C-alpha cells in the first residue's frame, strides 16, 4: 500500500523528475524539480492552488521520482517522459505535425533539391520548416524553374540526355555536360537564397551577367537578368518589415474562459516562411509562463532545425535550463528573449494579436456551428453540450463503448468516457447502445455534479436508425427527453449526413459537415482504442495476474528476471524474493498460487 505522507518524507533534496499516477497506474502528470522534496511536497500542502492542480492532486494515487545530476538533465528527462506517457495534466500538442523542409543532398556529385518531411543525419542541408506546404512547393518550383538542377533521382540515361535538358530544366549532369564546379556554384546560390542571403546571390549573378555580356553571350546574360528579377520578387513577398533578425521564432499567447491559443511565427533569413497556431482547451487556469514553458518543450522536442532565438513575452522560471537543452540539440547557441522595446517587442505583439484574432475566429466558427445545428435540427435551444456514443467489438468479444463530449462546439477529450458492456452477451449493437446510454443518463440523474456532469442538449449516434431508436428507448426508460440524431456514413465509410428516426436526412453546410466528421471520428477512436487495450491486455494475461499483490510493474520485473511463468514456478521462494519490491512472504504466496 502506497502511503503518500510516508513517501513524502523520503523525498531527496536533489534535482530530478517526479511522475504522478492515478489508481489505474496511469501517468497523469510529469514535472521536474530543482529540489524534489520541496516541489513534490508543495502539491499536498494547503496552499492556494488552481482548480486544475486541485483536480490533479485529487486523482493522485501514488508517485515515483528519478534523481538526476542537474536541472538541465531533469528537463531533458521530463520532455522524454511527457512524450512517452502524454499525461493529461501536462501541456500537450494534440497533433504532432511533420512540416515540410527543402533538402539539398550536398554530398552528392550532382546534388538534387527536393521536399521532405523527415530530417535524418545524412549530411544533407535542410531548410525550413514550412508550416504552409504550399509555400514549400512554391519555393521548390521557383528553384527548379530559375536554376538548372538535376531532376532525376538516379542517372538513368547514359547514352543520351532526357527531355529536361532540352527544355532547359537540367544541365545534362548524366552526360557530363556541366562540370561539378559549375553545377555546385548553382547549388551554392540556391543555398544562399534559402538562407536569405539574397544580396550575396544578386552580386554574384550581376557579376556573371556582366561577364556573359562581355563574352557576347547575350542569351545567357538575359537568362541571368531574368533570374535576378525573379529572386528579388520572390524574396520581397516574404520580407518582414523592420526585422533584422534572420533566424527566429516568435510565440504569442491568447486566452479566454474556454481555450488557449498559441501562435508561432517562423522567420528565416529575415523572411516570414510560415506561421502556425495550436489550441489547448484545459489550460485556462494556468498562467502564461507555465503554458509557454510547457509548449516550448513539446514543440521543439523532435525539431532538428532550431532557430537562433525564440522571442516571447514572458520570463520563464526554467529559461536557463531550456536554453541549455536547445543549445545542445542545435549544436550552437539558442536563446530565449523577452524584448522590452523596439522592433522585437512589436513583433511579439503582432504574434499575440494574431493569436487573439485566431482564437476569436475559432469561437465565432463554433458559435455558428451551434446556431446551424439548432436551425437544421429545429432544436428549442442551442446545443451547448453534445454527446455521442459508439460500440466496438469483434464478433461479439471484448464489447465496449466510447462516449465523446463537445461543449460550445469544442470536443473535450478530458470528458470522454469508456464503458465495458455488462448485460449483453454476443453481437447486438443496439442493445449495447441502450445499456450504455441508460447507465450514462442515470449517472447524471443521481449526481449532476459528478464525473458525467449535466445531461446533454443533443445526442448524436454513430450509426443509423437502429442506434437512434436504441438511444430513444433508453431515454424513455429514464423518463428524459433529449433530441437524438444519427451520423450516417456512405459506402466508403465517410460521414454522409445527419438523419432523424424517420430516415429523413438533414441538409448541412460544408463547415458543419467537417465538424460532424471530426466528432464522429473522435467517438469512433475512443471506442476502438479501448477495445484494443482490453484485447491486448487479455492476450498478455498470465497466471501472475490472479495473484493479489502482483501488479503490472512486479509482473514485468518477475518475467524479466526469470523469462517465463514456468521458470518462476520452478524457482525457490528465496530466489523470487530477490526481485525488487517482492518480500519473502509475497514470494511464498506466488509459489503457492503457481
């Protein structure tokens, strides 16, 4: 039995990482500390805490910690563990986007210029990231059009040049019609272009143009002149006025009562190469410093092409350790700056203003979705709370259900629920649906302030008529009225429409269609992930699972030491007791049970 008060007394006065678990042994929070004893104890003392921290502490069943040598080491370990466990109370990026980069394989004899989403340690040069894939393609197309570079992945033709040579898109590398020196001079100019060193390229090109004109190579001189004009136009479009920094990320934050929005501007070579934004629905009672600190650790965890500077509004408590971590990742100095005046402050303010606008537009979209749902479905009031249910099983085995919730048009993953079917045996989805909805409704009727909260304003069934009728039957038994509609799919398993119990389809806009598709995917994934978890758990079940006092951790340690249940059975109690966490009494109990 884990005694929290006793374990708190054992905490060392050293730096490290602490890991909070709930009663199901799920990791719910990972944090780092300069002094573990002080930090972890603070969670269990009667001090002013936000509602979010109060809720987290109420769920803590036990904790563990890992002592490290320094705060810098603690930060790296914290990032790795957050990435591994994705704890619900940490700042988490919901979508790990892999942005495109422009890649030049400079080690090749005749390097190519391509687009990729993977950065590997192969000696190539990578430029980006480009959050807007269209921008990456536009730049790549521009390079291929204005510079004659190798187009084919391999030298396929040895006896003649391909069509690209004849249309002046390739200099004929495969036939040796251009020297390596001249080819790599072009590649050098492309690299300078992508690095933002436009003035250097133009000087080189002007020199080449003058030389071509001097040699009376007027067609070549005209081509170079056109290339200069094109480079000036494409780089002018990307310029960020008054920004002297050439490799920075700028982060802006906006909050309201429901959502946090973080906007990131990416400036490379004094050019805005892209921007992106992220939404977080459960961080509104965290302060901005905590949010930004957590975001930076997540955002740059897998990033290889790091900026020289990250500009933010706030002074972070762990700024120094984050800078050291990023510097080690980049192999050069990376700084976090909080500008107080001038052009840099104005740029941070611009990022913040854009995050506010993005957040306002998101809320406006969600509000319009609710208004459209009310009108299309002829509801009496706006459906502020919408719930959806889905059943998952394979041939009637491991039957489970998933429930998803949307509040004010925003899907709330922390309110998702999972159910094991208790009264239905065999494949009968409608009866399973009836059971699940009945259980869910009764929970709110018995305790409106409990884990399920108030009743929904609308229920969307993941299915057709049979599912709608099963839900309505459950509502009738509970003497509750809630509008119910089905989200039906076509032959390709894509969301097609909303229907009522009379099979009448409701005409909806493209925006509402996309929202419903997303909601339907959420509930489907919730159900199927739970189904897989139960199925996988059953497949790995052993006789050790039936022994009181043996959990997953001790089972893993036992199997790691002995290799199999059979070998454990053959071992002596004293040998079993050598496993960490198992005393002689428990070892004898294991022997008796096996």
